[in-house]
C-alpha cells in the first residue's frame, strides 16, 4: 500500500497512547453541576496559562467563539466588528447572526492577518443616543491567522487595537485557536499576548493534538454568562473528564511539538521554493507557524489539479505516496503540519511534489 501523508489540517491527529490511558483512567463527575474534577483541573490550568480569572471547556472552537460573542453582546441590537478573512466570519456558518442575533460588520483583512486601524475607527458605532444603528459591542481578532496561512499578529498591532477598543469601551475577543503557535513564533508568553483582550478561545484539537474540545477564558463574570450561553447551544456535557484528560496530557508537550512543526514547515516551504518550478511555488519568508501555502502561477495547472494528482499513485511515480491536501481560495493549497507527521513523511511529500512540479 502507498504511504499516506495527510497535510489537510492539524485536526487530523490521533490520540497518543498516553492520552488514551489518561482517558481510560480519568476521574469524572457531572460537569453540568461543575463536579467533574478533571474538567475543573483543565479549566483552572488553562485560565492560569492564559492569565484570565476563569475558563470554560466547550466541545469545539466554533461553539467557543459563538459563546464568547453571546456572552459579550448580552443585550439586543449589538454588532461585532471582525476581519473579512477571519475564521469566525468565513467558516462558522454565520452563527453570530444565525443563532446569536448579533449584527456583523466586516473589515478588510490584510495579508498578515491584521486590518487598518483607521478603517476600524470609522466602523465603530456609538452606543447611545443613536436610535437608528446597532451599537458596537465587540471587536474580534484571530491569532495565528488561519486564512492568511498561519500568520502571527504583531504585538504592536494587538496593543494598539486594544487601546483603541478600550478608549471606546468595547471589549476585544481573540480567536486564539492556535495561540500557542503564535506565542512560539513571536517569543511572547501566551498570557502576555492576550493580556489586554477581554476574552480568548483556545483550541485543544488542532496543533496541541487532543482529540476534542476548546476552552474559552475571561473574567469570572464573563464565564458565568458564557456558561449560560454554552447550555443553550447544547454544549453542557456530563462526564466530559474523559476528554479533558486527553487535553491535559496534550498540553504537557504542546510547545515542544509545535516548535518542531514550525521548523519543519519552514524547511518544507524552502524545499518547494528551491525546486524553482513554474507550476508550484511557496514563499518561505512568510512562514510563521505550521502552515505552508502553495501557489500555482500557471493557468494550465491549478490547485484542484494538484490535489487530484497528489491523491493518486501511478506506475511510473518516483515514490508510492498519497498526499492529502486541501484546495484553498485564490488557487492555492494549504498544507498544515502536525505532530502525527514525521520528517520522513515530509521528505516523501516533497519527492511527490517534485515529480509533479518539474
């Protein structure tokens, strides 16, 4: 059988033996009554890690972000401002409007995941006495930025944005699904990155490698509201310590493993760049975390063509390997490195790409 290298996402990782053991042996209780000791331990640990008063375990990042919006926009007639390339805007089914009844105002996302703060100023709407418009109740940012290829927001941008929001009495929520990736890249502790944000969500099932879940963190008052919001969204689970146990194990080695992902992503992009192919290109200079965006400058060979070719094995192939990848927007392919990949897997993937690119 052909070797399989899965570059679609860092969500494809399988639980390790240590995680499975911890899940089997987890001490559990009813989390709806706040009686699951393993969940409580995870929430306390994440809250401390993020420098927040409290945290709440949720089944997914999408629910975490939606819960945060609902908890912040507690009254009717509110609006959030968000980047038009953000995960919350693009990939969460418009739940902010569909389920939370919160209006969304989007702002153009720049290539590095930031947006123009002067444009943001113009977007902010007053709370009162204007009776015609929704009031701005929240500003959302994403770090690292998925759709921009894992780019990490500069600390200067975060600080300036939070200062602007604070001056207008507007909270900031950070979608930090891959916040540890961002921390590793910029060399700033996670709690410092999110220090001025009112809330933050962190995914446990992406690069960290746990099988399920995310955590939302903020003030105690915020988490009390988030708890109520999670309930109505169907996220109040019972003996969920079996999942929290895996996350606790994953956190032990997360930073070490993510550093390896970053190094390998840079090397992977550099090797593709070194091919000097007219069909497939990558820019190693913009690799800031565990993602590599492949570009296809020749109209005769598109991202869809690449994905199809990577998924098949021909008799004359240099190596028998199937590379799973996802066609991205603007005729690109996103490759995401994760802890289930070895350097040998990536070497085979490069050989496969070389056979197509040259």
